[in-house]
């Protein structure tokens, strides 16, 4: 998780323009994504969360995200 948050934090301050892509196999990341969305709604996340984080819920979605990058 450290790398996820470090990468997102660096993007929020303009260090890079990369997004974190989570491959959400069997809902593994659901809890963390829900927490981050709640934190964003409460203004604890700087900027638009969707700019820094994307969740792929299937292999085709993951493949498309990689090809877009």
C-alpha cells in the first residue's frame, strides 16, 4: 500500500502525471477504494481522485487501460 499512496501523493503535487491502476480481482481492493472515495468526499484527498486512481475489475478492462497508457 505504501507504493500506492506514495505514487498518488506525488501525482497530487505535480511530481508526475501517472495514475495508479488497481486490478480488482474478486473485489480485493473494494474496501480501500471505498475508503478513498469517502476520504475524497470529505475533502481529505487533494484534487480529483479519478485523476490519480483507476480500478480495473476485469482482465479486458486492465488490458485496455494498459494499452491506453
